C-alpha cells in the first residue's frame, strides 16, 4: 500500500473510531507520511519530480488541506 493510501486510511480510521474533538486536534500524519511528503517536497524544490510523484504530492497536499479544514471546524464548534 502506498504512503498516500495509508494517509487516507489514517484519517478514515480517525473518524470511524468516533474520535473526540481533542483527538482530532491532536492528529498528526504517520512518520512514514511525513517523511514521504518531505522527500517529495525536496524533489519538487530541486525540479526532479516525476509525474507520478507530482500527483502523489498533490494528493498529500489535499489530505493536509482536508485535515486543516476539519480541525478549524472542530475549533469553531468547541468554542
């Protein structure tokens, strides 16, 4: 399973468990996902991304954006 697929699974599991707001706010991607994102960002800065890597980096960015939105809503509703 690719790191990107595992990153999606981590989020799905987070919500499927019925996580409390505090757990959602504390959520961080796995070390593997963070390392892969760092690797892809470095390759992007160096202009060395393949098309597949660029698509993967885009997906990781979408996942990050989704979690930022979810966390913002949790904060809004917890106030």
